[in-house]
C-alpha cells in the first residue's frame, strides 16, 4: 500500500468514517457506514485529485494499522476508529 494511493478495490475509508463537515455533493456531510456519493463502482474516489475533495480525506494516509490486510479488516478498523473518536456524552 503506498503513501499516496489506497489499496485498489477497497473504498473502506469512503464508507466507514463519518465526515461531519459539508463538502461538494454532500452538504450535510456523511454518516459513518454510508458510502460517499463520490465512491465509484471500482471503489475508488472520483474526487481523489480534485480540489473539492474534503480536507479530512486529503489528510488521510493509508497505513496497515488502520487499513489492515484487506477491505473487510479496513472496514472494521475504520468503523472502530470512528466510534472511538466520538465524544462521550453524560446523561
């Protein structure tokens, strides 16, 4: 897995995490577990080299610690990271 490009046919980073800010095509952001509208049929990002790509996506760097050994493991790891990053609310 390279520093600049993700594993072909994965797309986990375009599905698993939430994106809370508005971005091109998704004015309300993207909930965790929901595919970004820019995820194409080959599970790549149609905005990869586009300046309208969300900053959080540009800053994401694929690494085995968060992407695992395959798409399924990446989904589990990224969903867990997203859940762990949510603020805790006391009731």
